[in-house]
C-alpha cells in the first residue's frame, strides 16, 4: 500500500505540472479540495478510491495513471530478486520479468537438474515462445517432433502446441524462456 501511495504522490504532481495546472485548477475540475490535493501530493494522506476517481475524471486520464509505477528507461533485476514460481528438487522456474503490458511479454529462467523434464499441454491462443539455452543441453519436444538444443542454441515456436524440455544428461541445464502475447 505504501508503494501505491508513493506512486500517487509522484504521478499526481507530475501529471498536474505537465498539464500546466495549479492545485486550484485541479480542485475546480475534479471537485476535490485544494487542501486534500496538497496533502496527496505531499504524501500526507491515503486518498480513497472515490477521491482518486474524481481526480482522474477531472484530469481526463485513466485511474491507473495515478497509481502505476513510473515507467523507467531501464529496469535492473538482481539475481536475488528473481521470484521463484515453481520449485522441486529437479526443477526451478523463476520469473525475471513478469508480464509487462506495453510489450505483452514475460521472461522466465528455468533451472533443470540432470534427468529432469518439464512439459506443457500448450498455452492460450496467440502465444509465441523463445527458448535460449544458457547452460547444458535439453531435448525440446514440440508436438510429435524433437530437437536437441545445447548451450548457445535458441528456438522460437507457437506456444499453443504441446511442448516440453527433457534434460536426459547428468549436468544441469539453464534456459531463458521468453513468452510473447499477440496484440
């Protein structure tokens, strides 16, 4: 909740200034008092959804523009910030970049111990996948076809078809999995 309030504080001030509006101007077009707007911009209050809705309507912007995190030119994700999505003794799946609407994509790291496998019956319509092998070797199964991939190899395929990865070697394998959703 604290991060959302911080976002609101930054976004309201930035949106207001970009539109060349004073607090009084925003108060007049939104019906929210000037003192309340000032408190929001200073981070001194937690506005209700109704107050945010009035501000968004007055500024003629989507409500999400007030609460979303500022888009940055770049985003660094440190190794210890990867979110563990699935874990067992032979297979770990980490979310590196969760779904991101502007790019309609997400990125996962898959760590496979020796003699492990991962299979999927297929995803929703309109999903392309790219797999890049960072370490080891895997057998890629796409429908009824198989292909061997090793370190440095990559493959792109329609994620709607059944697919899987088999590490039938003693060494571990590490894959990057890019999922791209149609627009």
